[in-house]
C-alpha cells in the first residue's frame, strides 16, 4: 500500500449528516474507510466504461429449464467464450427454475456483449451483469 495522504472535503451539513448515518448503518468505523470504498467503486465503474479494459465480473441468469434449448444455448455460449468464462455454478431453484452464476474475465466490451447475449435468450426470466475489477 502506498503512503496515506490527507485532504479536506467540503459539503453541506445536511449531506454530511446523512452520509455519517449511512456509513454507521453500513458498519464503517470512520469516514476515511467509507470514502476509500466509494472511490474504489467509482474507479471500478470507470474501468467498465472503457471497452478494452481487463475486467472481472459475474453474470447471473434465472431461467426456466423447460424452455426448449435454453440449457444448450447457455452452455454453447459459455464454450464459445471459454477464454472469458472462468467458472459457472448451476442451482435448481424449483421444478421449473434454475439460476446460473458465471464468473467472467476479459475486455469490458466483450464481457458486456456476452452478458447481453445470455440475458436475451428465450427462457431467461432475469439476468444481470455484476461488474467488478481486480484493480481499482
């Protein structure tokens, strides 16, 4: 970790009061810890806006496994994108529904395209891409 640097922040009293309450509720010990996490989150989101940036994330898909070819299509997409798919976990939710969580790594635009393609498959009820990064 690099050396710490102190800086000042000005904001309205009401906004600071709301911030202090929110970080207490979240379990932060102090403002500095909360601000560090907020800055890391901001920098991570910025990385996902750059098409060629190397990113990691998860694609979560809830689908009806009785819909014709939905399993095969999801599996084929993962195989075709094997350089970006790190692993996948499949869970049976009930008689009709499954959730698949797929850990992906690659260039931001390629990962987003893969997620969009999976989410748009017939039989998928809901899907989401959760973006993170191994570097802020």
